[in-house]
């Protein structure tokens, strides 16, 4: 199915893209060439292939077992830090004008 210039104009309008008449002609040719490259895919039968909504299928949990283990206590995590403030690591500002680190 080839796209007409009117089809491409409608697509461009929907995408809020302004096209000159020359660009419209060029884009129509380009889009029809792109559609033509997909033609070989249509030769494969898809009647026996169920639709896929996710490439991994019924993936429901991507978290590893380590995600269920508790982390370090705050005092242990901060024990070797060069500088801390309350429960946080203190680091030098990288954006400038950040005052003291």
C-alpha cells in the first residue's frame, strides 16, 4: 500500500511538522521506500503466532534474592567515610558555588 502526498501531509500535520511542497514530495518518496523495505516481512505467515506484548513473555519479578536482604546499618556504612553529616556522606560540590563540602 503506497502512501499518497495527502497521507504524508496528514501525518506531518499530526506530528506538527511543517513541510514545503518539495519536502512533502521527498518525504512521500522516502516513506514509500521505507514501507517497501518491509514488504518481505509480510511474506511470513503469522496465523499460528500469538501476539507478544513483552519480549520475555510472562516476566513478573526481576529482583534477585539479594534484594530481600537488609542493607548495612547506617553507622557501619558511614564508618570509613572521609566526611559525614548526620546520616549522609558529604562530598565536594561538582557544580561550583556549592559552599563547603
